[in-house]
C-alpha cells in the first residue's frame, strides 16, 4: 500500500514554487523522495527556495521561467530534460487573485478595473494552460505523466468581490476535464489530469481581506467560518497529501476529477 502512494524518484515541475502553496508542496514532495524542479520568474527567490530544499537533503533544481511565455517554458523544458531525462509530474500552482481585480464591498461589477480583470484571468487561465501545453507534450511523448491544477471554491458558486478570479478558476475546472479527456483518448491511460479546489487558507494574497491588522477576523472571514463545518481555516500543509495522492499510482484510475480540500465548505448549505 505504501508503494501505491509513493512519488519517489519522480520528476515534479512546480510552477509558483517560491510562493506559500508552491513552496509547501515543494518541501513535501522533496521529503517524499521526488526530484523537484522549481519554476518562477525571480531567480534570486528561486535560489533561496532551492537552497532550503537541498539543505534538507532533497534533489531540486531552480529554473527561471514565465508561465505566460511559451518560449520561456520551452527553454525550461529543455533544461529539465537535459538534467533528468523525463517529466513525471506538473503542478500548476502559479496563479491567485490580485488587488486591482478585487472589488471593495461597496463596488459593483461596473466599477471593475478591466486591466485587473485581464491580468487575473490571463495569469490563472493561461498560466495553467501554457505550462500544460509545454510539459504535457513531454508526457504525451513519453506516454505517462500527471498534471494537477489549482481550482477554487469560487468555481463551485459565486463568491463576492472576485469576479475575474472566480471566472478564471471555473475555466480551470473545465480545462482540467477537457484536457484529461483529450490526453487519455489520444495518448493512453497513463497520462492523467486532475485539480484540487482549496477552501479558505490564509496566505499573502488574501490576508488583508480575511484578517484585521490586529489579527482578528474580518466580517468576510466570519462568513467563511460560518459556511465551513470544520469551523476553521485550512493550514497550507493540508493540501500536500491530496496533491501527492493524485500524482501517485493510488490514483491511477482518477482523471478529470476536482478534489475539494475545504473543511466541508462546498458540501454545506449554511443551514
């Protein structure tokens, strides 16, 4: 049973690896014996991330790349293949909401900054599609691989103030299902594409919305907790096991799935 859940010696490419979620997954995957390739736009930040991984005894490589630039991703793919000869896993973690695409409580859709809309939808949709296109092609050629995308609770039902992010994450859910079907039909059952839908985790991008300066809950946070049966926010490390499961042989007959990791938020009506 332990071997079924193993990702030991698998080469895992992680976009957004220098962020909170990507960094947590990178540490978890290295600990599980995977060879981690950290992708990001800032080489200095990546080097800090890799030092932490290698100091703990992990096998890790930093590759500077922009998830919104195909040429950059293709160059990264060549470097990875030169070192490891294969790509087994792609974790599309780069993404998230941005301040200019977030409405204030008293604003409506018609107050939306459309440049912010374009930026957040581009980052979350193409920031997942482009890496899937480049690294998924390697998986298609080798006949095996696992891609895990990041969706959101916003893909299940409307969440106020974040229209662009919500639309983009809904698109990620649909793209996950579409790509999973396409690669299975055309390249066989050893290539799988799934997504996780995190519930509410406090990170750098949403801290100001969920916590007051004194650390107390905002009104928005109180609504989140009231809709979460477990009555708490998630810890970022609580996503690691779900993602590893989807990348392991234990999930060999799972593709096109959306796995909520949300403390019951998506299951509860609030009543």
